[in-house]
C-alpha cells in the first residue's frame, strides 16, 4: 500500500471513526499536526504522549494542555528549561526552541493535535494567534522557565489561565 494511500486511510479513520471524540477540529490540520509531532516531538515526549525520558514530562492528560494558549505557544517558540511540575512530578529537562524551524501554521497544528489527542480542551489555536505571540516575543533570546511562564501569564502551578499581559523579555 502506498504511503499516500495509508495516510489517506488514517485521515479517514481519525475524522470519521465513531468512537473518537467529536471536536471542532479540522481533520487535515490534525493530521498535519500528528505528522509534525511524530517527526519533531515524539522522540522526547513519546508516540503516545508518555515520555520515555525521565527529564521530559508527559503530554497525555497534562493539565498544561487545557490551560491558556499563549504559554503553550511560547514554549514551542522559545523552548523551556529547568524544573517544572506536571501531574505532581518534577521534571528538569530542556525543550528546544522551534521559532526558526516551525511556521505559525505548523505550531498551531501540532498544538491542536495535542489537545485533540490528550486533553479535554476544545479550544482551537489559530495561526494568527501564534503569529501575534511570535511578534510580541521576537526579541527573546532565552528559553522560558516554568517560573517565568507563571509570572508572565499570572497563572497558578496547575493552569496557565489568564494571558492578558505582554510577555517580558
């Protein structure tokens, strides 16, 4: 079976399989997000959203996927380092910055895929939201820290709620 035919069949299953969660997602975008995730993210975060590495947090059922959009986008744009809490465990790894590698559309697609697969959030992240945060943080030269993300977006340790402040540099 050809690669394109396999991808096409997989897309049909993801979009139409009756037991899948019905969410307001665009099927093609989710498929693209899944492909990006498998290529760029799965080595560290695991194909099933559970990392094989002790330093890397799981994405499956992570409270971070249900919070505010902006910290998630910021992490993909500029990376994350240092200790962080996820699901009651501390992780001390380094996530690379994808600002110069992934487009706004690709970042939105992968985050929408993550939310569809491993969270209860129905909120779509648009490429225009990614573009706006990319512009607001365009002079940033360092990885984000968990403490800094919480400070900038005035969030609690378990949620990135509230995102009206302009990120600091």
